[in-house]
C-alpha cells in the first residue's frame, strides 16, 4: 500500500465498492484521470483520500504508479528470475503480480483488501497470508529471502512495530547474504521527524542505507520515499530510480518496540 493525496484533483468518480472495518473505509472507484494521467483507471483508496493502488483498464499490464514500477524494475535488474520476496502490505497486488506465484509471499492484515484485489483488480495468485506482517515474517526461515518489501499503511502511516530497530533486525535475519530491505514510506523531505527516525533506525541495523524521494510535487508536499537497506554496500549500488532522486535526510531518533 502507499500514500498518495488526491484531494486537489477534480475528476468524476464512479464508485464500485465500499468496505468499512470500523477504523478504516476502503473504496473502489473508476475515473478517467489520475495524477495528471488520462485513461480508464480503477482505484483502491482509503477513506482519507490515500490511493493504495490503481490499474488502467485500457492497458492493465502497465504499472500506473511510480513507486511500484521502480521497485519491480530494481528487483528484475538485480535478480531477474530467482529473487525470493517477502512482502508486507498487499494493496491491489501490483508488485506481487509481476513475479511468479512461488517467488513472492505476501502478508496482508486485512482480508477485505485481498478480496477486493481479486474481485476488481485481476489479482490471481494464491500467495497471500492474512495476518500481521511482522508475526508472519518471524515464522519464516532465516536467510530465505532476497527481498523484504514493506509497503504497509494505516490512517496514521506505517505501523510503528514495522519501523523499529527490532523489526529491521528481524528483516535482516530473514534476508540472504546480499539481500535488501525495500521500504515505501511517505513524508516531507525537510523537518520530517518520522522519515528521519526511520532512516536513522535502519542505519543501526544495515551497513548501507539509501533514500530516494519521488521528484513530482511541490517542495513542501508529502511524497513517497523509498528506503533501501542492505548488509552488503555493493547491493545498494542503484544507479538511480526513474522519477526519484536520492536524498540525504536529517539525523533522527532511534525507533524501538514499545514495552
């Protein structure tokens, strides 16, 4: 899942489905414009106007949003056929759907998200487990994944227990040598204590940590930021992510599990 604000867009929406679990509303709708693009878009969105995934029904194979497109490209360039992936946060299944069913194991806390991804977004793989992503990751064998991808959001942002030093240490334990943690977060590039804290916390665990921010948007606007963490410095030698710029974040505090 991801954070995208669409509050400024003025486009006609056609609602297809609405679900509510008390704390979060989930809406599926269609629109002919999305983030300045035209097409026939089907969108999964939280009630706070945060888009969690989108497809263009005129070209379903095209990855509409920048950050999943670049994550998929990064993985294919580094490990085109063999990379094993553990993913926390399913959304509409954009990333997992780009790889073989047996290549990717997905953890999703909300069963209704998975149901909607199958009913409205053509997700066909049977590789999603329902439950807390950290708890499900703990059950996996050490050193069994080339990538751990964190793309989980609630109304408050990424859940705290998926941003702590203890969580990142768990992810490192489950990665193979040279493996990579890829985290999608959202925030501002200046004076954002949460992004700074995530970056600083990852540096306590991984030898190499790099951050890439979406270039689109006004200077002070919230945007997607991709964090890459690895024990192997050479593993993070990304030449660049299209539509993203490498950024240096301020030093922050270290996030730890709440007692």
